[in-house]
């Protein structure tokens, strides 16, 4: 993923003699901060002169804006006049993180608190962290803020491609164009599903055959049954994938949702293969950046997934909240082939994932046929979340969780309790099922491996929405 471009403004004493005496020390703290952030592999730092006058507050902040930074750290190692950061935040790109270094010989924490109080008074949203950035706990706090800030900034100017319209009557899947533009900076382009059908017939047959053979070679099984799944229906799904990729390029789309049901699934083919390999970091032609794609044209789901992608830099899960297994105290998160194959092996290498994936015939819901992309998600810590609306106001449900692993026979039996041919994520939530069912407001849920709770909480603060953490 593209590195997060972060600006650093380090503030100093407004008295020249005090600034000059402490300059080398102040500069050393800025250099250390930039070095530690760069070492994460995620961050590109933009630094400049130490700010000790109003003119430098203006000019250095403008340099960060010209450099296109996605967030600004207001750095305090010594006492600094608090009016300087209030001036700088009028020109530097936000969101802003106030950072106080550990320097007992100088009142850097005092300066940060004075500046933060000033920012509160003038209404500038900001975060605060105090500590040694080389401490992993402190760095975790800093990175949580920076990931959230860059994710929010990267939404602005994006275009979401909506193929089709509302699927099967789901209110929670339908976006409001003006609200998305106003609150997230995202535009919505509507495209008819007929374009997928029409465009699929133009894909080079040799390209399609090569893709089918690649899937037959690398997947754990391609279970042709001569009815729902045949080489012809699989190739139709492959053509659909390439058609959508062409449309994404032509319309300059950043993430998408495809209605699918019922028109395509009744009379053409399912979009399962398309959705899985768009969300994956590869396809049969090589590596590609994951392209968020939500089935059933679930636009709020797609938006949640895009936020996750910008935070974590990995493929993002899309699933139904299908079934609570009371005996095992876990949830089976299932959807019709939507899971990226990445989740089968938690790897960016298809050779690690695809042997665990089976392409199997679709079930009775989809008379047009095609392959379901069947697998079970690898175990590990995950963060699940969902944007949804109440009385027109967005809020986010955040659920720290764990994907579970079962012995093969037990896993198959648990999958067969719902829909065996679809992909599964056996999920242990921390919240009691009664509370989750009573308050969670969607049939869909999304997530990534790892702990992103703090990042998502910051995203919500930056977007002025409520967050409910299910613990």
C-alpha cells in the first residue's frame, strides 16, 4: 500500500535566546521521531524548520500542505509558545496529533497541554500522546491515529461504482449520494449490470481459457457437476470478472458494489468469483492491489471495507451474520462466495491460499449457476466492524473478535449446519449474543486480521460519528 505521508511540526520557545540554546536538543527529538516512524515501513515523513515564530508557523505549515501530507504531528520536546500551533493548524493539513516527548529537563508536556487546550478552545479536533516514541505502546498509539487520519483523508475524492441498485429490498445497503459526498467526500457512479453482461462477451476467449486452467491447477478442487458448474459457467464468471475490471478502469472507480441478486444470479451467473478475486491481492494474471467489492450492492458495507483497507492494507472480509452456535459459543459468518481467497491461508501468495479453496456448484438460490468459492477462514485475531445509520445519522459498530479453527471433520459439520458450499469464518465475539443481536443493525459484517479497534475509534471521531465497541 502507498505509504502514509505525515508532516511533523516541532515547536520551540518563542524567545530567541531560549530557542537557540535548546535548538540541537529540539532537533534531535524531531529526527528521532521521523526515524522511528520511517522504520515502521508505513510512513513517509515530511519535516522542516523548528517553529519558534508566527511566520515560521505559517510558512512551515504551508510547506506541509504543498507536500500533500495526510496528517500533521504537532511535536513538543521543550516549552513552546502555545499560540504557534494554533496558527499552524490554520494552514497545515489535519487531522492533528499533539505529541509530547519524554524530556524531564524541559517542560514539553506542559507545552503540549497548553497547546492542546488552545486547540480545544478554537475547535480544532486533535489527538494527544505523551511518551517515548521508541516505546512500542506509545508508537502503537501514534500509529493508530496516523492510520485513521490517512484513511479518512484517502476517502476524499474517491469514486464508488454501484452496479445495479437495491438488492432484495435491503434498506441498509442503499447509500445517499449527497450524504456520502458531504460526510466522507466520496462520489457515487451508477452503472447498469447489463454492462457486465454485454462487456463479458468481448473478452478474449484465449485469456478466459488460460484463467480457467489456472484455477483448475491451483485450487484444491474444481467440482464440475455438469449442471450448475461446468467449464462454460466458470468461464462466464471469469469473463464477468474481466468485464468489471475493464469498467473499473474506464470509469476510474476506487471501490465497487455489485447487486447480483436476483437478475444476474437468476439468468446469467453469480458474481462470487468476481467479488472474491477483486478483493484478493492477486488473480490468474498476477498481483494487483485489492479492490474492495461488496456483494448485493451493499454500499455502506463497501464503505466500511474501504476504510478497513486504508487502515490495514489487506483484503477485507464481507460476510453475513448467519448463525450463532450456542453449543460452541461462536458465530458462523457466511456469505455466498464473497470472501477473498486470501482468508483461506492469510497470505498474499495464491499458492498458499488456493489449495485450501474449492470451486463448487452454487446451490438452489442461484439458478443461473456458477462456482461458489468455498473455504474456511484461517484462525487469528480480527477486528470486525460495520457502518450503519439510525435516523439518517451514521454510527459504527466495532467488534474485536477471533477466527477459530476446528478439526476438519468438525469444521465440515459446522459448515453443513448452514450452507456448506459457501465460505465460512467461525468467529468468537467478546460480546454476549443477546446484546449483539439486540443492537447490531445489519445483516452484513466486515473485518480484517489484527487489532484495529483504536484506529476505527479515531476514524469515528474524525468523521463526527458515534462508535459502539462490542466487548
